[in-house]
C-alpha cells in the first residue's frame, strides 16, 4: 500500500469510519490508502475481481418465497433454504403486502378491470388477499390431516408463505444484488431486504460499502455478476 497516495475524499471517508478515536499511526495511515485503492477499483470497469475474495454469510427469517425466488436467481451465492418437504408450514405465516390496501396502482402491468367498483378498491384488494391466504392455509392443514405428505400438500400454499434461509456470497455478488434489487423499480420486499443486507455488510467491510453507497448505488447494472 506504500505506493498508494490517498486524496482528500479518501481521508474524509477514513475519518468517517474511525470517528474521533485515537488509532496507531499504522491504521491512521493505512485506512486512507485502502479507501483510495477501493475507490479506484470501483471507478475502473473490469476491476471488480478483488471484491470476490471477501465473503459474508446472512441468515434471513420470514421473507416470502417471492423474494426467495428473486434472490436465488443471482449467481455465485450458496443457499440453504427451509425445506417445504420436511417442515410442516402450518404455522409459518404469510407476509402482508403494504401496497395491497392502497387505492393506487403499484408495480408492473397493474391494471384495474372496468368491471370493478373502484370506490372502495383498497378495501376490496385487502379482503380478497386475506381470503385467498386463509383458504390456502386451511386447505394445506386439511391435506396434512388427511395424511398428505408436506412435499405434496405444499402445492396449495401461495408465494406469500414465509420462509427462512441462510446464504453466503462474496462482496461483488452483494454489490450486483444491490444494483438490481435496491433500485426504485424493484419489488418492495426485496428492496427492503437488500437495504438491510447492505447495512449489515457495512459493519464488516465499511470502506467498500460506504464507497459503494456514496459513488455507485442507484447506477443499475454497473457491477456485472
């Protein structure tokens, strides 16, 4: 690192990380140099390889299988997901979609049929969603009581079913997930999850994550998988 000369922005970032604490000269010197190197790597297309060396493991509880399906599309991530073959999901619960009760349109391809009374559409959406969830849960329990194996009874459960999972990814993969899933047009749940992952990763890789948040976030598809 001796050949890396930090600039003002790098020293400011290093100071932001360590605050006003007194550090040995080595750390006071090395942190701005590390910030400079990381910033230059991020600014240079095709130089994201070094971010594949650090790994981080997350455990997430109670996300929908909708979000699980979106996250598992990403490459270079190792998953362990709560099994619907071996676990009874009678008490797993289901996510509440905050946009469901809103009388405005949200998401892609959202259209209201001409046959629908739009005067109380928010309440109608909430009621229809709740009824569908309750019915699927009741049928699942009934099938289990009839001796149907969970791996077959799960067919009636909706994608809103909550699931737990553990996954390991390198920093480059995390930054690519953030490029895609923290974007404003991403679905609300995976957007919230991604923001939580970024916050947690910042505790372990503060220079990289703060540099990403400051310089690269919201530039969709900048970091290829």
